[in-house]
């Protein structure tokens, strides 16, 4: 596999758009800590509250719990803004309502960089990706163009959300076709803390790789670093917009 390139750093504002609480915390949040330490602004937009993600907890109880865990995860990496779109977890559909909501957020926050989840069929290593991830990743790519086009979702202008064409890149975490990476050597521990903040969710997974978040994340970061000069790293598939 080719070596990974350095992620661009000539930007100031990022918006992370992911479907569930914990999606940013499998490596990408450590990059976020690196960026916020450098004075960049990063906000999180979650499409759902992850209410269908804990098998032994009713969604009505799971939603506020998972939102609170995500708030703690954000605090660990210097993210102040956390918003939820409140689409239903587990049954996201590709279509205009999701695109419109994401486009509205892009117009509101005016990011230069958007981070989202892998929209491809598989993860690195060949495991099948889940529908909510695929739908959200593709919707983000489409919504970037929607946000820039005043003749798409024209009602957004009525809400004083003017077109925004300033998104320069979309970076997809967890892609099997990663192209770029961020050195997370100095922010690794904060990335671990952000994942560990999802305490109840991780406990519901039982025995397995997630029973030791630090070990899991270090293994992934080390493997990524093999393509990035031997440094602990997290990778992205970068799309220039």
C-alpha cells in the first residue's frame, strides 16, 4: 500500500458530521485533539442520538445517555459545539431530508473541512460497513454541493442560511481507501479518553476488542503509522471539493 500523505493544515474551521455517538472516537477524535490544540475550531453534528445502539436499554433511555456520553467525549478533545439532527438511529435513508439538514448545518457553520464516516461497502480489512455509515457519508458529499447552490433547498435562504461554497475537503474516517493521515502521537491519550467516555455503550458490547479501548486504539494507530513514517496516526480518505 502507498504511504499516507499529511492532511492539509491550512484551514481554521471543521465540522464533523457522523451518524452516531462514538463514531468519531475510533481514531478521528485524536486528530480533532491535535487540531484544537493548534487553535482550530471543530464542531460535531450527529445525525442520530444512537438510541438503537444498546441492546439491553430501551431507546427512550439510551438516547439521553448516549448524548451525555458524547458530550463528555467532546470535552476530552476540545470540542465545544455539539448538535443533533435527531433522525432515527439504525434506519437512516438516503434522500432529500437528510441532505437538506446537513446542507443547512454547512451553511450555518461554514466549515472549510468536513470530517465524516466511511461511505464505502467495507471497512479496512474487509468487514462489511453498516447502512447508517454509508448513507451519512454519501449524504455529506452531496450536501456539500447542495450547500453551495442557491437553487437547491431554496427555503434555506428564507431562514437566512445563505449559500456556502467554502468547503475545501471532505475527510472520511475508517475508509479502506485512505489517502492521508494525522500524527496523533501527542493527542493519543486524549483520543483514548474520548472513546472511554462512551462507558455504558462500550460495556454493552461485552468481551472483545472494545473491552480495552487504549489497546485497541494503539494497535490501529500503530498499523496506520506503518504507512506514515512510524508515527502513531489516524487515517482519512480525503476528497478535494
